[in-house]
């Protein structure tokens, strides 16, 4: 074989081993944690902060799920930036249906930095009555044992417990494509990192000890990076603690999605990963099945392997991913496999989009990555303090 064919064969073999090893590690992790002893009773009291803005798919179902959890000592605080937000009547109706729960709506925006979500959450953080505080996005569906699952992952070496989002209840191909990104790709790799002791934060659900975060600067420290989950990861690791993930991530019901919604969200996350963890972002260019499938096609075209080896390779590759989805209870089946293939074809394009621009939109805010990186890295005090009070970039500044 020529050096080129050897390189193509090596790429196929290496990619396949990494792919299968990640799946095996996630399954072993899941089985090991299933045997873990539960957290001792009684569980601590908890404040749940839910930043809300606008009306989303399944919003009433996801917000009300916090009122249905089986932990009784819970304070629920809805954080809303604007008194004109249409989500406020939804929150009011949910609170009225559950008079036995301690819940309030907090309205206002506190511009402590460049992250709109943190600016919305500050008032809730300052108001929280309990030392254990959960920040949970409005589209997270909380199971009845939500608090139990969080504390089951909290041990002596834990600084933060998180959960990546798992897509569920998709309506239409584009929502199924979002499941393909969230579940057996991004979710799998985050669980794999946790399995080898390199867990990192995801802003969808974060359980903090308020006193510990306040001791190192409070919620404002989560604005040290462009993304609060990246700042959380670095802050926890600097303190010699670990970021832990729950055994099985919590669900985000998707409903119907357009392709543009899915694509813009993936570009935003990719640009945030590029800004926060550039060395881990670089290998994403070769992530997924596109590169090894092309390499297998090149081997077949050169006659180094029979043509039938290419579909056989794809069958085993995506069969392993389907096995993981089956074990974890994630959406699967022929349509899911089709979306996994589309996802893998899009991953190199996504990588290029992430490095070719710095703009994105988040909840109606047009943001600019370069400006945010400059502000987040500026020293505290003086001019930097004034820079941190700047509004998000204007729509005209967006590159994406």
C-alpha cells in the first residue's frame, strides 16, 4: 500500500477505536453509577433559579416540572429581565396552581457583566434563602427525583454538579437533527469526559454551594469567560474540586424546530467552545463519522478494500451509536440514524463556521465574540468595570 493508503487506513482504524471506546466508557459509567449508594437523607434545602425569557416550546410543562419534584424543601425563583415579558403570566399561573410551594417572580436586570443570562440571575442569587442553589434553564424538564439525582452526584471532592441537555419529543426532521447533535454526540462526549475524571460544566443545570462560590467572588466570577459554564469549569478546577455530572442527563423537550434554529444554536455553542477551550475545539474538525467514511471510500476507490467494506463500516459505526442510544433511553431508529449521518456531514462545516465569525444571537441579544472576549479578559475595576456594563453588541456587529 502507498503511504496515502496507509494513512487513510490508519485514520479509519483510529477514529473507529476512539468512537467505540467513548461509547463503552459511557455505558460502563452508567452501570457503575447505577450501583452507587444514594446521598444520605435528609437532603439539604435547595433554591432553584430559573431564568426565563419569552415563550418557548413546552415552556409551561418545563417550568411547572420544578413544582412537581418530590423534594419538599425547595424555593423556586423565576428570574425575568423585563416586566413586559410575555412569560410572566405563564409563571403566575403555575405559581397559583401550586400554593403549597414557595415560589416568586423576580423582575429586573443587573448588568454585572457581558452575559445576559447572568445579569438576569443576579437578583435570584442574592435573594436565595438556601446554601445549595440550582441554576436551571427554562427548557429543562425536571424529573420528580431531580434534586435526588443532583445530590447523588455530589461528593466530598465536588465543586459543582451539572447535566448536559438531552433532546426529546422532537417534531420533524430538524428537531430530530438537534437530538442527533445533543444526545449521542455532544452528550456522549461530555459523559465520556466525566467518566475519565475530566467533567466540565454545562449551563443547563448547575448545582452550587452558594457559600463556596460567594467566598471566591460570587456569581460575578461566572462572567470571567464568555460562557458561564466555561467560567464555572475553570473556577471549580482552580479550587482543586471536580465538576460532576448526574448519571443520566435531564431532558429538554424540543417540539418543532427549523433548520436555521438548530444551525444557529450549534454555531453559537461552537464559537463559545472555540473561545473558551481552543485546544479542545481544534480536534472537532475531524469529529464524527464524515472523515473516516471518506477515508474508507478512498480505500475502496483505490482497490485497497472491497466496495462493500464502506457500507459495512458505516453499519458498524452507527450501529454502535444506536446501541448507546438504546442503553441510555435516547431517541433512536432509522430516522435517528439518518440524522446522525446528516449531523456528521455538517460537523466540518460547523467547525469552519465557528472559526470564520464572531457573532451570534442569544434570546434576542445579538452578541459579538471578539468584543465579549476582550471585556471578559479585562482586569477588574476602573475602565474594565465600565466596559463590563456595556450592552451586548448591536445587531449590526454580528457576523453570524
